[in-house]
C-alpha cells in the first residue's frame, strides 16, 4: 500500500449533490461510439475521445445547473456498467476467460468488453436486474480461487481528467459489501460458496484504490451500497458484520479521501445503526422511498454529514419541494449536518425535459428529468442556507403539483366509476378443468402443441417502413400494406414449418410497451427520453400520467387479418398490465394497484374485441412480473396481490373455450411460483433452454397443474439448436411434467434474430416435437 502522503485537508461535503447522472449522452453518443468500436469502425482512441467528450459535456452541464462546489459532481461515467467497472478495478476476472490482464497486470478496454460481451469460447458475465429498476448489471463471478489486484485505475484517470478541466469530482465505486453480495459463485466454486467470505481479500484493493484517489487529489469518494436496503439471501446479521469490518478497514486507510456511503433504493431499516456506527464521513439516505429516521437514529450519525435523498432519482415527476423542505427541517431539528441529494442516481431518467417540445406544456411542467432534478437539489440546498431564498420556487412547485390534480385527463369519472364498481367476480374464471375441456373441444390440438412467443425477426425493411411512416415519406395505407405483407410471410412460414398455434409476428410494434402506450389514453411518449437498460442498450419508457382507457381497438385488425390467412388458431398478442407499468414512468399520485386496474380494464376491452373477432387463443405477456417485486420481503405479498389481480382482471372476461396464455422471460421461479400459479393462465411459457430445463423441477415440486411451455430454443444468440438437442430437452421436460400439460416453444420472442437462423431453429423445434410425440 502506498500511503506516504499526508491526508488531504478535510473538506466539508458539498451542500448539494446528485448520486449519479445519465452517462449514455444526450443524443446517445456513447451508444454510437461503443457500437462503432465493437463493429471495428473506429479505434480505441476514437472511443476514448468520445467518452471524454461526454464526460466534459456532463461536467459543464452540471456546473451550469448549480453543482459548483468541489466534490458535488459524482464521477459516474461508465463505458458499459458500474459493477463491471468495479470488478475490473479489483481484477476480479473469472478464470474461465483465461488471462485477460496485459503484461503490466492491467485490464484494458478490450478485456473489459470481453467480460461484457463474451468471445468465441466464453459466454459473457450474466446480466441481471439492478435492484427494483430496469437497469441490468453484469454479475461478477467470485470463487475461492479468484485473485484480486488493482487492475484498472480508470476511476483515478477520470478524476484527473475532470480536475485538469477545472472540476474536482467525487469518484464512484460500488462498495465492497454490495459488490460481493451481488456476485455469484464462480464455475469452479462449491455450489454453496458465499462470495462475501472473500471480503478480507478485496478490501486491500479498495484500500489501494482509495489511497491512489487521495494522491490524485480526490477529497471525497462515493461508495455505493444499495444492497443494504434489500432483503437478500444472506442473513442481515452477516451483512451488518460485513459492513462493520469493511468500513473499519477502509476508514483506517492512510491518505484516503473522505467517504460518502450511499444507500439508494429504499430505507436502511435495521442496517441504519450499523451504518451510523461506521467511520465514514457522510451517508446518503434515500428519503424519497425510505422514511426519515427517528431522532434517536439520527443521533447516532453525529459527526457525519447526512445527504438527504429527497429528490427522486428513479421517476420523472416534479419534486414536491414543500414536502422535501419539511424532511430537511426534520433532519436539522434532530441536530444533523445536512446536505441535499437525489434518492438514487439520476441515470434512471432521461437528460432534459426541455428537449421534449412536442409534449403538452402543462404535462411538461409536471416533469423533472435529470437536469431538472439537479436544479431542484440546488433549490433545496439554498433553502437550507436561507429558507426565504427558496420560497418562490417552493410555491411554484406546489402550484404546479396542485394543477396536476385538476388537469383534464388526470382523473376521469368514467374510468374511476369502472374500477370502483369491480367485484370479486371480475377477477376470476371457471374452474380450470371446465375451461380445459372446453378448450380441447374448441382447439383440437395435438399432444405437445407447438407455438412461438409472438415476435418474428424485425427486419431492416420492417423498421425502415416505420421510420418512413414517422417521417411522412409513406402514408398509413402504404405502411399497413407493408405490415400485412410481413404478416403473410410469417403466417406462411409457420404453416410450412407445421406449427399448431400461430402468431402474426408483431411487425407493427416498435416496442411491446410503447406500442400500447401510443394507443391508450393517459399516456404520452418522448422523443429523446432514452435511458440505459444495459450496456449500450437503451429504452424509451412511456409516461403514464392520467387515467387510462382504450379509445379504440388496438391489435384487433391485425389479428383478424392474420387469422384470415390460416385455418390454424392465431394467437392474439398483448402486453400485460404489470409489464406496461414496469416499463413506463408511472404517475405517483395514486397507488400502483389502482393504475394497474385501469390498464387491466383497457386490456380486458381489447381481449373481448379479439374474442368477438374470432380469436380463440390470447397471450398476455408479463415478463416484468418479477421485476417490480419489492426489495423488502415484508412488502412483497401486497405487491404480488395487486399485480396478480390486475392480470386476472384483464384476462377473466373471456368464455371458457378461449385459451389465455402468458409469457414470462425468466425461469427463476423461486419466490413467485405461487403468484404465477395465481395468474390462472391456461398456458404459461417461460425461459428454460438457457438453464437446461432447470425450471421443470420447480414445476414438478410445486405441482403446477395447467399448460406450460418451458422454452427449448435459446433465442439470445444466433446459434441454431439441433433437433437432437431439442429432443433431449423435451425428454427432460416429459420426465417431470405430465405430457398433456406440455407445450413446445422458444424461450422468448424472435424479434432480435435473423430469419436464416430462426427458420432453421424453428424447423428443428417442430421436427423434434414430432419425434417426441412418438415416444410419449
Ligand atoms: N410477445 C413478445 C415477443 O415475442 C414477448 C417479448 C418478451 O417477453 N420480452 O417479442
Ligand atoms: Zn420473453
């Protein structure tokens, strides 16, 4: 450890800050730059120059918006993912990749992207959801054999770069406890290996990095510990113990910057006292989602700065400044040293609402994207210094929020009367046995029926047609003709391959949520509102701001047309209420359960129209059901109750003979298998090929009694599964699930695939099914 330097002078924590800022660029410059580099179209130097351009633009913008104090701007830039950044800094590379370090023991950009994207021999690191958000991080693989050594100083270099440009930033790292809690055991490790047992081995590398940051002149560093707000498999007492040990070690590092421990995404609960007792100099609390700690709890933070996360970093509504000011007052009254911050990093929201000039001005006034949140934080910091200076802004925020409640479309009597009149009967269908008999008679399907999940490859022609429609280069009639051509091609292909239940291929959908948002009342969509989903992948969540209803049928004409092309049953295809909520920015002025029921009723109307148009099988996708699961176990039953109910409300208006399908993208059933059962869908398709049918054991032990299609084709890569391979998977499935319940389908939709590999894979799927039918 190099620690000969004197500790830097102790600088007070800035009065206003944010925990993080969007890093993809206002025009997705980073996406373009990394994708060009991956495609071999630009050099590493060009990519680095683009990255510096984004960092510089961020520094300028945030300074302009009022984050002018040293250490107020967090160094949260990332080429791909913050967990990967930390893994690479620690040198925590799985052995399966071989040696990725260079001769100097460094992990460079190419090693970094290899971990993120895999190579010819190795799958990339697994990706999974970051807490209760739509962001996905890369899962480090840690075993007893993992060796840790400082392998990248990019965080130091970025600090120096900012400093050379006149800004002292606050470098960001995922904290050691969260880093290990989010890791999974490496391939070679015993199955019950707990990565947290390696804490003592990662701490020296963190210590070395802190010392380097100190030498470079960093006054504060942010160690992010969101794992402390979630109930994980590791017992809370073990987590507390790890926090004590980790921060005792880091606090004693000579020459280190002061430490801000950030705890976004919820309240610290039982860990509050543990965090308060550490030697860190500042703690950022999520006071938007979490409660203001009691005066007694606050007393334990004496000597530390509390960064009050009163401005929501995770949703886009304008802050209720009066309510936030009251929280700040409560903290101050308890004697705390207070600074103002966002509750989470603002990288979950787009850059700037001012860019969305097409939105209604009143709607725009209700919103705060990242830049507006910075201004809110600055206002609240000025409130702390001089309450009178912020009064006008506080009053204005109160006025705008009040105007929201009164605005047309926000509360509509006819929508509210419908949800208020719901009774238990609206949430349930007949017994499954009765339905199953009616459906058998109606559909007359063979054993092991084959189907797909909905989308077929979205070709350049299909996307091009949509782009031309949006630019006005073709009219709606021409667009419709092109989409119908594509639907016919998809239907003909499925007929030729021999599928039993067909789909229309979803060519007309830009996105499975936005498509519905554009066609329902109560929603708006943005033009520049991109947020990072993972790596270079961004999504543009819709804004659900008002009462939801369906002005006209949405999918019915497409489904009707597709059904007219075939004698086989055509699946109607909808996105479920929970997924529509999970992948949108949702109004915060009423319980999610109420909003979900409104969406469900709109879908129920659509389903009823599909049924009237002769559609006999209707699939309602709920891939996000698990995604919104609350981080605290105590909150989970209430969530599962309303989410399951909203699905049932959407789907229970049909006759017995109409078959309802649902699709879930993942296979980690564990905690939610009861909920999946509770959806009461006639058929559930799930991802299974990737995990080699692991899920059938869960289904078996749970006694899952309805139709189920564990995926037999991993659609996440262009690889074509052979017929033999699919037969093997089916053999496993048949051994654990009664064959009369089994369906055969891919893991998920095919929209990201090409036609060549899709056709070959689907052919193998149908042929394997025929072979399997011979032996059941
Ligand atoms: N029906 C959608 C599709 O096939 C489902 C996608 C998803 O589950 N994410 O694309
Ligand atoms: Zn899926």
